């Protein structure tokens, strides 16, 4: 995980550090050739380099940037030729060959609906077509599918600069440089939205709704909103909302404020959504102290949380678990009574660990049924057994 830039106690930052979750150690990043101090820059990871572009300083938005190579701890400037106009808080999606930068905010609060793609191999920018692009908007849902950039919902700009809720969107194909409209649906959330790509569908959540969008069929499907935890603002808000991440099995939602109004409270808990069973499982309270904003990164086995403004600089790691049955295994209820025999191949979501047992949530009827299953050679965990007790939340 790489943390760079931002602001602290009213001052803009132009430094950063790299965190290695296997060693739990930080390493400072070189500042030679780094971009100037700024907040809300656009960032993307290529698999080899961190791309940093745009952002905001006290004089207004920026239109420059640099590439950081962690293997050599060096920065390389990003060309300004053909780059989008100065902006901050834009969407940045890495396609595998270029970084798509779209939307964002400019001087005096102007909202953009244009963008460009940056190729780090050639250090060149290519403009994105505006034909059929979504209208100007902020706080929208977005996802990269592997072939398209999806933009949905958010708040749009009216002729009088007021912001109203959007219930439309479009998908951009960089290979063809074309946009296609996305089907509207009363099931889809509008306004500020949290979103994440699940491998075949885009999960979106906002307000009192949640849904899954399938780009292959251009169709929406309602998703459960029974998270088991208190309601909170989505990620796409100025208040710094809840983070979402896709683990390969489920959507993890963590943190976020209870209200856009000041004063507001920030949560230290969350919930996990399984799109197959359309069910949520609460994440126990115990993460980092509630920050006003935070960064969340999925490593492949755990979600790293690094707090932003107002924090004490102490993060945490949350590791979700699934249990797969190898041979027939007796499951017991919370009152220790035998319930049923779990069969080989069945998959169960782990709620918590206790000694050599796992409290799991079944995918059957009812979906909230909870059983204790012994952790032994009859079952297999999705990741190695946790070094700590419950849910492996640690500073």
C-alpha cells in the first residue's frame, strides 16, 4: 500500500511512504522529482508504477504529475502535452495499458464531463470522446469491467449550477473510443453512491437502495440492504464515506459517517455482502479509531485501512474468512445442539473464531442461520488461520 500527498493540520503534503503487509513495515518514499504538495490528486497503480496527476492546491487545481517506481524509489515526470485541463477528485481507472482520467472538479467548482487516457509506456495522452458521454456530475458510481469504464448516478449540474440527483449513466469502451447509454432502473440507487466491480457485475449502494448492474445484459438487479449495521454515507461524498472493496467472494463495507451534517459520528464497524446468497454479515467493531476520512486497499487476503484527517496515524487490517467443507462435518447451533451435517464442497461465511471453532453463516434457509464448525482437517479456510483471535483487526 502506498500513501502519498494529502493534507495535515491545514498544510498540504508532498511526501509519502510504502507499507508492506507481510512485514508490517513502512518505508519512506523519495521526494526527488515528486509532484508538488497537493490534495485530492488522481492516482492509479499500473502493476509496476504509481501514477499521480492533478489535484488541488491553494491557488487552484493542477494539471501536472509524475510516475513513481517503488522498485527504484524514483519519480519520473508525466507529460503535460494533451493532458486534461487542471482538475481534482476525478475518476481514474487503470485498463491494463492506460490510465483513464474522467470528470472531476475545476476552478470555481466547475464540473467536467471530459477526460483522456494516459499511456505510461509512451508518456502520451489520448483524448476520450465526448459523444454520448454522461452529463457533468459528481459523487457518482464507477467501475472498470476489464473492457469498459462504467459511470452511473451521482449529482448533476443544472443550468443554475444547483446539483440534482442523476438516474442515468454510460459505459466507455477505450478500444473503440465510444460511449453507450446504461439502462435506467427504479432498483438502482441515485445520488452519492459507493461502488465496486465484483468480477461480472457492478455493485452500487446509496441511500436506501443497493443493486447489481450487469453490463452484458444491460440490466439491474436489486440487492439486499439488510446490512446488520447502522446506516452510513457512501464513499462518494465530501464527508468521506464508507469504503468498499471486493475480496473475490464478497463486498466489504467499512467505516463512514452517520450524517453529512456537522457534527457527525464515524463508525468503526462494517458489513460483508455475498452477491450469490444476497446476504450481509456484520463486521465486529474494532477497527482503527474513526477518522474523518480514510483509504482502503484490498491486498488479496485482507483490507488495509489507513486513516486520514483527524486521526493519530494508526491503521488496521481486516481479514474476512470463508470455510469450505472437505468431508461431511457436523454443525452445531449457538446453543451447542446438533443442527445438520455440512457436505463436501459447501461454502460458509465465517463470522468469528473461538478456540478451534468457527461461527459460520449458512447460505441456506434461513440465510441468517449461524452454526459452529470445528476448524480441523475436515474444513479448509480461504486464507491461513488468523494470528489474532476475532477477525484479525490489528494496528
